[in-house]
């Protein structure tokens, strides 16, 4: 059973670390700097009620906050606030900056103050890994492309997914690393290929099999191209417990 614990920002302040789909309006919230285990730790760190209130305070603030600001707002000792701030920074939920407060400058103006801002305004994790945010971004971008170009929705979705797959593949450089990072849980099949023990779009694929599996196929095909992986090719996987696709040696595709 998938479990998820989102923390969302009610403001419009951007987090600055999302990935934008090329040529598309929606912004993917799949964070390239956190793997699944790191997201799980970040979500777990927000299980503490004080730490969660502190995160929400910094997240919703109009500007950077100091430790004293946080202690005053939550009516807690500065030592307690410092420990929780350190943990949120450690989990990469908050960022630290040093800046002098007030109008005084130059010698005698005092030391810069340690200030905190939000690093990411939303974090979620699931077991097993799911990436419905990526699917949603691709679907929205595909619809927008269809509206803008007049092309059919099927063609537009395939084009958008393929382009994003190539971008992801070029950035990752290795198809197996990309699959692991995106939640496919790749495993060797013993014959030079790779099965995917998890579908990152599982719930959507159950209800909209044709659409999601076609989208997934275009994404993975593009990813292989982006990784410049000529030794592997995409093939259907009839094993319903896995993803709808698997990787096989390119020499086998003629017999698929």
C-alpha cells in the first residue's frame, strides 16, 4: 500500500529547485536533488509536531526568519528552536543565509544574522515509490501542446513524454540510475535485460491503462535515447506485477 505525506505551500513563492518540462507550462515537482530515501527522511522529520510548525512558519513567512523570530513566534526556547532548525537544514527542507539586519553597515555594525528560508515548499514520499507528480506534469503538458499546435492528444502526449525522457536521460547519463531514481526499481532479468519491479504510475495505470502505458513507453524510449544507450531497447512486459515495459538487449527486439 502506498503511503504519502505531502506538505504543501499555500503561497505562490517558488521553491527554486523544481525541474521545468522543456516547452511546457507545468513545472515538475520531482526533485532531482533528493532520492526516495532522502524524501522519506525529510517527511519523517516533519512527523515531530514542533518541527512541522517550525517548517510551516518559515515556509509561509514573507521573508527569511532568524532563530529569534522563530522562538518568539512559537513561544519556545531558542535552544529548542535551534535544534529543530538544524534538523530541517540537515534534511534539506530549509536553507541558511547570513545577512546583516538593519540599516547599519561597516565596522561596528555587528555580525551577520543567521537566517532561514524554505528550500522546497512541498515534499512527499511513498512506499513503494510513486511519481504521480511527473505523470500529471506530462499529461498537462501534452494537453497544452495539443491545444497550442492542433495535433491530436495522443501524438502530443507521446511527443511531450519523449522529450522529457530524453532530457532526463541526458541529465542522468545512465539508464539504470535514471530508472532507480524515478522509482522503477530496476532488477537484472538474468539474460542481459532489466525488469522493473515497480510502476511509479501504478494507480493511474490501473484506471487508465492505455493512456499511462503509452505515456510510459514514450518516456522510457526517450530516456534510452537521452542516455545514448544503444545496447538496450524497450519491450513489453506481460508480468502484471511489474511495469508494462522492460529493457532487453537490442539484438532481441527483432523477435519481440
